[in-house]
C-alpha cells in the first residue's frame, strides 16, 4: 500500500492593535510588518473564530525501500517525518486546489472587516 508524509496546516490568525507614527501610510504599513521595529506584544490574541480550514501544504510518496520502518503515524516522530518531507530528495506531490489554500481564496477576509 502506498505511504505518504503529508504536512497539514491550520492557520489561526493572531491580531494586535498597534500605534505607528510615520510620514505616510506606506511607511507605516512597512513598519507594522517589521517584527524588529514593531515586535509582537504580550497582548496579541489568537482568534480561533476566524481560523482557516485545515489544508495540505506539502506531500511526498515514500518508496517501499525508503524508510521501511515507517508503517503507521506512531512510527515516526516529527523530526523523522520532517526529514522525509524536506531532506530525502523525494519529489513533492502536486496538491489539488480542493485540499490547499487555493480552495480558500474565495473566502471572505479573515479578521475584522
């Protein structure tokens, strides 16, 4: 039976209201995105209500002769699975839009509108 290592993601927005003083809006936005200039504070909040659906980011099929010890999800810790996904040289499988972030492009903006 084919075996796969799949990276799934669940994005939970984190938000924080910050004050930025800048000569123009573009500069203010650049500073707001700069984690060094505007580090995240202790009052930042996770917003589970606006979380996106779980998506598939990356996947590889494991040939039978490679990592034969992996037979169930309990066989590999996250480091082994990361090695299979990122360092084994296996070709990444194409992810259908049905399972990826592309399926959510039509979704309304996350967060406050």
